[in-house]
C-alpha cells in the first residue's frame, strides 16, 4: 500500500516538475520572440532565406502564447467534469507541447530535423487516441454515470476524438495563417510563391492522414486490449 502511494507521489512530482519547466520555457520564449519582432528584418529586407524575419517571430509568439493557454486545458477538464486525468497523460501532453512549440518553432526543428512535423503528428494522434481511451475508462468507472460501453464503441470514440482534435488544430493553423499572414499550412514556398491545387493542400492532408493512421493503430491495440480484459473478467466470474 505504501509502495503504491510512493509511486503515485513520484509520478505527481514528475508532472509538476515537467509542467513548471515547460511553463518557464514558454514564458522565456514569449519574451525572446517579442524582442526579436522589434528588430528582425521584413521579408523584403532579408538578404538570406535562412535569416528569420518578423513573420517568423510573430508565428513563434503566437505558438508560445497558445502553448501557455492549452497547458491549462487538462486541469480545466478535471475541474469542469470532476474527473482525474492520469499523471502519465499529463507528462506526455507536456512533452508534446515542448517538442512542438519550443523545439519545433523556437529551436527551428521543423526545418533542422527531417519530417519533424510528421513525427509530432504521429505522436499527437497516438497520444490523443490514448487520452480518448482514458476518458471513456474514467466515465465507465464513474459511480454517477452507469456506462457499460462495448470495446468497439470505446475504440471508435478514441479514434474520432483524436481525429477531431487534429482537425481543430488544422482549423487553428488556417485561421491564424489568414489573420497574421503566416504559413503554418505550407501553402507557399519559402520565397513566397503560392502553391496551387493539390500542392497547396498536401501539408494539411498529410497531417490529417498521419493523425488518422496513428490514432487508428492505437484504437486497434486498445480494442483488443479491452476485449481481452473483458474475456478475462468473464472467465473469472464463471469460475466463481
């Protein structure tokens, strides 16, 4: 009993440490991006394409501010619906935000590391699928809600939950690309040339396809895991 309590406290401590580290990193990145916006060149003034311009730092600022906002989403969900999100889901969520925002935008991993965007979308699709399973498991175990959902429905919910979240992210990118003249959806080349037809849609569709595939894999694994657990419980009940 004491050992289980110690492990829980240790996981909670890691959640707080990683959360605090991410919070400080994003705040410093916000300050850095604001300073750089004031003295960075405009696109027309940049002599080298590798030099970051004002729009790059504007994107960095938007992403860091968004990161600070969405950090609080799990806590708000817990308070709103009186549920407890597992500590490991918090840790995965914070790690994803760090990789996507700080490493991706601030440290420029999207350009330095090949397929960094696709790696993150695969990770986020799997993570959101796992979160969907966790939410249904919490609701299934709730005393206030008498639910007994089939493994197929739970898997379907997890898949749809992950894909819906990925779609919301693409809507966010599309919206801020229009409002702030950014290029998160890669509809233009680095020199400003606008892409047309399928080329203009390729980045968005690639992201959604990667989200769907990773969520599907997690949903299939989850389906067989839940089914196996149900069969094991039925077997134990029959023995009694």
